[in-house]
């Protein structure tokens, strides 16, 4: 009950001071506010929740070294018209002590790093419904640098440019994500499920050793661009769709394809509304059902970000109650009262 009351108080406070971009740090017994995310993280205790409203926050390089739950208003401009997008201007790095942390509903201008520069191990990190420029399991994209993080779940995220898995084989999963460019150094033990790979030309998977791709969509137009180097072991592609004309194996790049379909065309045409190769908030990556989708052996209902056990949430709305509209009158009424109207929608997941 205390958490619920504090949560309601947070929304009331947000409505009143939305122009001031107040950040709320909350636990079961207390709530305090900050105007800087770096200060909020420094002041937070292990296990605290940090709620960030819409707006732009300069973080430079935000270092998380404790167990925190950081939740923004969302990264999709179409779904956050009442609150605005939560933009972190800088990068986020997880360090030793951040085990079991969660971040959600953020637009990060730079990269998110999952590596401890001291050599420590990071485990059980949950990154959900965020939009970032790059995702890296290695420090500053130092290719082929092995990383100790484990059990990382990256779900319903948009990665605008490169992803570096850094030969990490410690049970890390990408689910229902949209990846905009090349994914580097994939190792066995890493799974991509219900992901969309937007890159059409040039290498999509670079140095892929025994990776697993299930229910994924690849926009790649040429088979030779799918995998640059297959390392020592073939990768598994199961129930996947490809834009290329053929899945015939290549020399030194033998992979296993089970129940896959080479569309031999522009995969963008299969969606309800996708016009360019680059991700856009206005794009709709749900498949438009027509005769084309009846060909091949694929189960399109399980394919892409809207398939799987827990499909993509429209608008990538965070799990906390969603503010649909906020109305703050420009002046008080005759009795000096300011009637604020906030329309909040509960989330089912």
C-alpha cells in the first residue's frame, strides 16, 4: 500500500512540475526528488526505483554500480505525446554491484555498455523498451574483447546502429528487438528470438560462431551479406525470413537453416507500414496479412517482434501506468484552485 500511495504521489508531482523535469527516487518508505539523473543515481540506495519524466537529461557517462530500477516515460514519440520522450544525452554503463538492475523506457543518444572495466562479473541485467545508438558487451567497442556479464535480457529494444556481443557466451538473450546495423562477435550461448535485422546491404552478422536465431526477420538482400565469418561452428536459423533470393550455403560459412524462407524481395513491403531501411517511430512492423504471406512453410504469427511468448508492446510503452494526457490550466479558478487533469492508463504488461 505504501508503494502504491507513493506511486500516485509521483504522478501528481509530475503533473505539477512537469516543466521542471523532476526525477523521483522511491522505495517502500520514502520518496525524494532530483533535477539531475547522475545525482539521483548517486543518492539512490540498492533496490530503489528511479522515475524519469519526459525531457532531455545530460548524463555524459552514467555509471550504474548498484541494483536499481530506472524507468522513463518512453522512447517512442508517437506514444509519449502527453509526457514527451525521456532522452538521456550520453551513455550508460553497468559495473560490479549492478546485478539484477533494470532500465526501461529510455532514449539513449549514445551507447549502453555491459562490461565491467575492473574485470568483475555482472549478472541478471534487464534492458527493456529502450532506444539506443549502440549496444556493447565490450568497453568502447574494443572488438573481440571477452566480457564477463551473464544472463542479460535485452527485450523490445531498438538498437539504431552497431551491436557488439564481444564473444560473450554467458546465456544472454535478445528478444523482440529491432537491430539497425551490423551485429559483431556472436558466440554460442547467445540467442536472438523474434528480432528484426533492418540492414539490407553489407554485413549483417560479423564473426558469428554457433549463434541461435529463432523467429527472426532479416531484411538482407544478398545471401553473401548475411554472415561475414562463421568462426568455428555453424549457426542455427530456425523459422526465419530473409530478403535474399537463396539460402544456399557458402564456402566456410555453412549454417543450419530449418523451416526458413527466402523471400527474394523487399521485406519492408510485407509490413503494415514501413517505408525506409532506418527505424522510425511511425513505422508499423506488424505483418500485413495477404496472399504473399501464405507462401512458404513459415508460421508468420510467430515471426518478428509481434510473435513469441511475449510480443512487442505497441509504442514500447513502459510497464508503469501510462500518462495519456495532462492538462494544467493557465490560471486558477475563482476560489484560487488549480484543477489539474491527468489521464493515466494502467498497463497489462
